[in-house]
């Protein structure tokens, strides 16, 4: 198993190569390794809406703060405040959503609000659609066999 000292620099290099405004970009298995290795400091932040969490599944131990609310997927104006109340200033924040788009936005937003250890979990919870148009089978947290529960 790789160590955090190997994973985080690679995630930072990815972010630099991708031109991202935050600290790094992790693959799901790398994110799980960081969470396991830094249990007091690293926090997984699931920014999917409550309907997704209820209907698609949850990641045990994740902080759940909607970036956009259902229905209508309107921006949550209290996102930064709600998350700030739940995490330490020096926390390593790993953001996840369905496929990586909203979590990218959340990582950028929190980086802009003074949190320096923000990482996006690439592929998200369900990954991209497969050849039949379904998610959750290739790429993402679920397809990697990482811990999650059905609601």
C-alpha cells in the first residue's frame, strides 16, 4: 500500500498539470488511503444533494454538505459556512460528488476561503457513464469497491 508521502505529491502534481486552483486531485483509492492514514486530519466531504445520498448511497464517515440543493440544483448559499463549522482550519479536505464536477467547484471555493489542503476526488462516487449510459460501473468510488452503504 502506498503511503500518504507518495500519494499527496502525486495528487499535487496532477493538479498542477490540470491547472487546478487547489492543492491536489486524487483517485478514489488514493483518497481512501489518505483517509485511513490521516484519520484525525483528513475529512471526506460529500457535496452531493440529499436526494443523491438517499437514493444512490452514502460513504460512511463522510461529512455531507450540499453544494447544490434538490430539486432545481440551486447553489447552497450557506455551503462555506456549513462546512467551516464542521472542519478544522488545517484539515485535509477531500471533496467528492457524483462524477467530480461539483467537488472540483467545492475544492476551489474552499481554497478561496482560506483552506489550503483541498483535494478533489476524481471520478467521484459513480464515475462516468459506461457504453450503456449507466454510472457506477466504471470509475468512481463505488466501482473501486470502496466502503459505501445503500440508503
